[in-house]
C-alpha cells in the first residue's frame, strides 16, 4: 500500500478481525484514503483513529 511516499508491505491476509495495525503518516488524509481504498477492495470493515505512538504521528486501524 503506497501512502505518504512510502510503500507499506501489509500482510492483509493475516489482518484478522479484532487486530490492529499502526501506519506512520505525515499526511493523515492521504494515508486514510489509501487504507480505506485497500480495505474496501478486500471487503474489510475497519475503524481508524489518528494517534501518536512513540512520538510518531499516524493512523491506528482496527479490523472489525
């Protein structure tokens, strides 16, 4: 998944319901659009929240 100039290699098949991933992002809007596009393609229901983890801004994505 390409966002913010970085190609993130996310193991989508192992992104099981009830788990979450953190994606660092400077441009939150662009990152969220990329995640929404990919989750829609895979027919995943997800929830997003802008967070700062270990002093790094990004998006935490939970699969429902």
